[in-house]
C-alpha cells in the first residue's frame, strides 16, 4: 500500500507538470526529486526559470509528500475524521500557513506583485520544511527575519512517516507537550499529568527517547559546527551548512545559499 501511494502520487505529479508544458524528461526528474524530497534540480537555477504554474504544482506536491503517509491510508479507509483530528498534521499545516504569512509580510516590496511574493514564500517554505531543497529565488537576499524562519523550518522538518527529513513535526509536538506537562507539575506537584497525542496516552519511554534524540541532535549539530568553523567561513554560512546537511535540506545561507555550493569547504 505504501509503494502504491508513493507511485500514484509521483505519477500525478508528473501528469500535472506535463499539463504545464514541462518536457517529459524534466517532469520525471522533478517529480522524483519532489517525491523523495531530494530536490536536486537539473538546471542551475533549480525551478526559477519555469512558469508560475509549474512552481505552484511543485509547491503543492512537496507539501503532500511531507505528510505522514498513514494519513493517506486513513483516507483510503474513508476515516476522514481521524485524518482531520491528527494533531501532527494540523501542526504541520499550521506551521506552513503561519510561515508563509510571516515571510510574505516580511518580503513585501521585494517583488512586483502580491502573487509573486506569496508564490516565492510558499515555495520556499514548502521546500525547506519538507527538506526538498528546490528554489525559485535567491532567498539568501531576503531580510534576516525570513532567513531565520527558514533555518527554524530546517530543524522542524516534515511529518513522521513521510519522505521528508528534519527532526519531524511529531517529535516537536511531543517535546512541547512534555515541556508543558513538566511546567504544570512544577506548579502543582501533587497533580498527576500525562501526555496525550491524538487522544492516546504517550508512554514515558517514548517521551524519554524523544528527549534523548533532541539531546543527541543538539550535541552533534554544535560539535560539527565547531569543527567546520576551522575553514574560516562566517558563522551564518557554517551554521546553515550544518543544518542543511544534518536535516537533508541541500542549500543553506550565504556561501552555501541557493545560488552557491559547498565547494569552498
């Protein structure tokens, strides 16, 4: 079932790209890059030279492949209520919409029309949070707020059970729920508090493993960040390079931005 879902979504992606007059070879390559959230474009400018329609199609499918495939399975079983109630999916969509709104507001004036501004903002948010790595514009030229938000999306990543990388939205959700539980216990020591996810109680071992994963994540990121700083690049270049590699993004910022590469290291 997983293979069939993957194949059907990939074929649909190819079909929609072909409807936008993208050549068959280009369509297949970009659909494979989108499905596997690999994002290695066949042109130097990634998808910047393609039409707005093709960019929008890629945006939608990047986000779709960042969804937990269990949700698609539930849709096949016609369990629509369980899909809409899925906390990870709602948080994932919420992060995407919120990021698009904030970046659109922050980069207003950089592009000629509101449509172009929203299109570039949505594409880069979808590309970074799903760890695909495609680009339609040099987002390294965006204001620092937008670039910082993209760095946060690199860490966040897509949903568990998707083709995306990153820490995964499910872990982010458990970390914040665990933090909220601990704060409540500090305020009310006698209160017995449990962490629930989709109405089910999360066992303590799962929470402990999530916290251990977070600890290992932070330690490795900063250890590697310190090591590659020996090459003398800026802090922004080094830190974004580590996040881009560790979360399987592709492009980072500054010297490893969307128009550059890692050859300088």
